[in-house]
């Protein structure tokens, strides 16, 4: 009897094992190897992502069995991405899968990425898109990106709707996640404002103009000719971020109902005039025409400007006495620790257009690098790259972005963690900026449109064309791209 019972158990286990194996085989045939990952186990995808420590999904180990490493294109040098380096280390310790990368300059990154996709090269498993808002639609529309199955309906609701929408294809699937994310803050020098008798920190763009003029006039009279009221970039695509900040602060948008970018709306005209006239009226230098995203922030770091609308990443840089020594002295060159002990600089959320606008209009553009997984990689390496992508959008990884590097958190809940908030500088204005910031996904052809706007901005500033004539001519050329 005992032998019969043992034999029955063995036969039952054999049947169950065969059934499970058969079920797995059927699942693999239907969904591929990726179908073996249960993204909602051992906890739901949302719970796994938003806990203090990320939890790998069920089945990840069998799905990636045999994968020793993955390879991706990183945007720029890793020495500038300490949070990414830390998150790679954490991921490698969690999974045993090594993460290799090529450091690719942002000026050629998209070209190299397109080359990989067009040639269907599966050896590069993931790519950063350094200009996510302008590159995502092209990559998703061409069918080059692997859909990311961990974007369950529950997860989508927990992340910023505008960003999730920008990463969603026409089929309703999400094809990307955020690599790094930067919103904007208004930076200013308290000692400079005090010296120039500016009594109130500006909270509207009209107040910024008035204060910047007063600060610049005072500095040129008392300190020398190479001081400015405000600085901004007008050579690279970040000029558009400045114009967009003016548009969003009025409640407007660039992308219209038909999906086409229009810059000469009523809000666009006012914003365009604002930035053109800052230069024409001597509040900002004509040198901005040659400045990119990094140049103007370096000018502020060297103590030469009273204001700038700058990336939140410059919070950490400004606090570093070695990287920004001028910000740790007052405007007269005397050592100054500032009210918070961080130096003679401070930040507030981006301004709204004028005092009549609601505070939710204190909004600017959000700049982010997207991360996509190569559709042409083999299934096992795609699975590993998807795990890497998911981990990097977790609360644990986002806390590292906030604390180590000063980037913003793709997951909004990271700001609500008291432990995280206690370790970052200016958490309140940063959380406010991340909450009110606006995301618009631009159609293919927008990079050319940007070049046109930058050209006509320079023609307006130098007086070759009037401000509105330059904007209208730019829009006419842009319309030819899209219509």
C-alpha cells in the first residue's frame, strides 16, 4: 500500500510538472520568453516600484538565465551621471547582470541610435534619447522600441500623466521610461538684490524683468560692465524652453489640437517679445546668442548674473563651493554662507506671467532623457534591459537621482518621503516645479523648427527684423515642415 501511495504521488507530481512545463511552453510560444515574467508578482508592479526598496518581478531570473551583461548608449560621460552610476551598481548587485555602456555625446547620440535601429543591430540593448520630447515619437512611430509591460494601468496613474502620454504609442502601449529628468527653477542672488534695493523676490515674469533691470543697472554702475541682470541660452534648443516657460506661465501651449507646434499664438507672441526685449533693452547681453544650455548656467555660477531660469540640477552644483566658488561670496566678493548656509544664492519655483494668474501657472518645460529598449535585441537581453529600465524608475532609484545628482524624480512620491526630503536641497520649490511643469511631445521635424526659431530670434535681437515680424516669418517656415 505504501509503495502504491508513493507511486501515486510521483505520478501526480509528474503530471503537474508536465502540465506546468506545457503551460510555460504554450506561454513562450504565444508571448515569447518575456511572457514568463509576472510583473504583478510577488507584489503588484506599483508596490514593487514604489516601496523604499525595489523588488524584482516573479520569473525574472529564469527569463534572463544565461545573460551575463547588457549594453546601452549613455547620454554623455558617466562622470557627469553619478546617480546613474550608483543605480547601475545597485542593479548589478540585485541581479548579477553587468551593465556595460558607451558614453556617447548628445550631439551624435540620436544619429548613432537611428543607425542601430535602421540596421536592426541587436547588440545594443537599450538607448538613451537625450531629447526625449522631440525624439520619442519618431522612434515609437517607426516600431523600433520594445513595449514595456510593467506599465500597468495602476502604475500609469502613479506617474506624471503628461510624461506617460509622451511615451505612449498610438496602440496605447508605453514604450519608454525616463532616463534623467530636469525641471526648472528661478535662481537668484540675495546679496545682489539687497544691494540693488530690490525688496521682493520676483514671483511673476513681469517682476523678474523689473528686478533684473534694476540689478543689472546697479552692477554695471558699481562693479563693472560684465555683469548682467539675467542670462539665458539662445543658441541651442534650450531657447525654446525659455519661450515655453513664458507660454505655460500664461496657461498656453505650443502643440495645438492638430498636433502641430504653433509659436505665434497670443501667449507665444508675448513670450517671444519678452525674451527678445531682455536683450534689446540691455537686461541680458547679446552674448546669449552664442550660449548653450551649459554656458549660461556657468555665467551664473561665476557670479555674473543676478537671475537665471536654470535646471534643478544646478541646485547641487551651486551648493558646491569648489564648482561654484563665486556663489559662496556676496556680490562684493566677501565670503557669504547665505541664510541656509549654502552660499549667496537661492531658488523659487518658476514665475507665473503676472499677478492675476493662478499659482499653478508657475510652470516651465520639463526636459528629460528617455530610455528605450531595442526591439531587435534577443528576448533574454530585452528582458534584462526591461528590468534595468523598470528599476531605474523606482522610488529607490529616483531617490538616488534626487540625493546624489540633483535631478528630479520621475516618481512624484519620492518628494513625500521625509527621509529623502531631508537629504535634498530646496525640496519644496523643486516639488512644486515638478508638479506644475508641463510636458508636450513634439512631432518629427521639430528639431528643424527649433533651428528656424533660433535663427529668427537672432535676427530680431540684432534688429534685422522687428520682433513680431521675425516670429511670424519663423512660423511661416515652420508651417511648411508640418502642413
